[in-house]
């Protein structure tokens, strides 16, 4: 590629993110093959018919008779899947070399799978969630990994705009990409909305929800200047629209529930701020 026209964006200093898990993936593939073979082996059934001998240790049936008995047993089994017949004059004993402890084959396979995720530095809950807090922390780590790439995009975009700036001393272009993802855009929009109460940007809450700046401005002008919706659609009374005199009737931190009764106490914390004990208690109640 021509360096004059090419641009490179790198993550993790050009080191593949999951290169460390390649040996563990090979181990996992082997473990899965062994687990399949073990499951097939567990489906096999062996019919053992032992020919009797007299008290002197002599055979009661000769070899031809034993062969006939064996053939009859094979015919009875027929086309049954996973069943074999063994006819013998000797004592037969099968020894199982497997560990009969509390660890099952499923637990052993899960242990190999967990090793793959540990090497990758990614929580297994991100793909098969069974713990809320672990999943949120894993997503936060992945978002932090992409932050460096986001900064590179901003610098590249600013470099594209620089040739168009004819007055560098008085004008500067700044490109900002909000760190929104499909997991956090609602939370970011809520945080930006709270910032508007202290006079911060009114565009950011809508931009975090996926709206472009031009769409937000065009919609506001169309609704206010052309349709005059602010005169028709009057918002209900709230803490933002009520005067100080209206709020004097409310005391403390009491809240009004949907059925009209007041309830005290602090608001419920977000899930990512709750303790593990609180989360377990809530899950047990459900």
C-alpha cells in the first residue's frame, strides 16, 4: 500500500488480542474429542456369556457347542446399536481406570474452557452470562480496550479537517466521538441529560441516543418555530417546572408511589453498584 494514501489503526500495539489462547484452543479441541469418545464408550453394552465348567475344571460344552451358543446370542441382539456379545470359558472382569470422585467429565471439560477465557482475559459470562456483576465488568474492560482505537479515529478525522482550516490562529477543529456502545448508550444519555440541569450541552443526550447534530437542530427548529409545539404540548408539573412554593408541601425524601401513597428511603442503586450479597438476595426472591 502506498504510505501517502494509507492509514493504519492499531489495537494492543499490533499484537492480536487473542493470540495467547491458540494453544488453549488446541487443548480444548482435544478435550472435546476425548469427551465425545467417552460418551460413545458409555453407550456401548457388552453381553458376556460364560460357559460353565464342572467341579473338576473340565468343559461342559465343547468348542462347537460354545460357537453355536455364541451365534444364537449374536442373532438375538440383531441390529441393536452399541451392543456386542462375548462368549468365553474364562473369568472376565472389566476394570475402570477412570476417577470416580466428585468431579464429572462435564466439570473437567468446563475447566478446560475456563482456561481459554482466562488466557484471553475475557470473562466467560460475556458469552454465557450467569453472573450479572461479572458480565458488566467484562464489558467495561472491552470498552476500555477500544478507547485507544477511538482516540486514533478522532486524530485521523482532525487531520482530514486540518487542510480546510485557512485561519489556524483563530479557528481550530476538534472531533469528538462519544464512547457509546449498545450496552451503555442509555446510561450515557441519562448522564448527559443530568448535565443539562447545570447548563451543559443539550445536544449530547440526543447524540448519545444515535441522533446526528443536524437532525437534533432541525427537529427543534421545526417543532418550535414552525409547529409551535411548545405552546400546545405543555409538560406536566414536575420538580423542574414547579416553583419553590409548590415544593413546600413536600417534606424530606418522601416519594409518591403509583397508588398515591408516600414511601420513604433512598432510591434503589443501579445493578452495577449493588453488592454481591444484595444481588444474590434479589435473585433468590425471584
